[in-house]
């Protein structure tokens, strides 16, 4: 029974990471046509696009300043991800996390 829960949790985490990556790419400016390249890579190859963008692509952003930094967005997204994972676990197994 734990395997479907783990698979579902990984799927939910991947969807949230994909959404965060797309939002981060669309909210920031890049030099040249890098923005379109990152969006296409992330849309058509989601897992590869997420890993490559978070490890390499964020270094190529043009800093605009302002309050919408990625750290603020990541902090706002982390809490709902953890809460959703706990609720899904409790719903599927009918028990609390160990």
C-alpha cells in the first residue's frame, strides 16, 4: 500500500515544482531568447526542464529587483505542498504520518 502513496506524493510534488518553474520563468526577464527556450523546454520535457532550470537557468536571469523574489515565492509554495501531502496521506491511509 505505501507504493501508490509514494507515487502519488511524487506526482503532486512534480506538478507543484513544474508550476513553480513555469511561474518563475514567466515572471523574470532573461537575456536574449532564453525565456522562450526555458518555457519550451519546461513545457515539453517537464522533469528535465525543471532540473535544468533550477540548477542552471536561474543564474541567467536579469535582476529587476522588487518584492517578487524566488525565495518569497518558494516560501509561499512550500507550506501548501507540505499540507497537501499530509492531507493526502491521511486520506489514503486513514492514519497520521509516522
